[in-house]
């Protein structure tokens, strides 16, 4: 099982979330979105920050993909 972070919480991000949950055993751990405040929730998942937070979070092993 992979821990996945989705970049963007718009319509495409919602579709990706749905397909990951419906078609895989992977776990979505949250979203990165420049237009949502870090700490908010979207679809019951945390907003992990904006684009500038992606690489630092990956380097801290917060998500796999």
C-alpha cells in the first residue's frame, strides 16, 4: 500500500481521490493546493500546504507518491 498525496483539490483532484479509493488499496494522505489553507480539510483529508511544501514533505517521508 502506497501513501499518496494529491496535488490540487479541484475537480480533477476529486476524481483522482475517487479512483484511488475505488480501484486500489493505496491510501490518500491529503492534498497540496495553493488555493486552500494548510490545515484545512477537504473531503475529510488534510490540506498539507501549497506547492512549496511538496518536496519538503516528500523528503520527510510523509508520502510515497
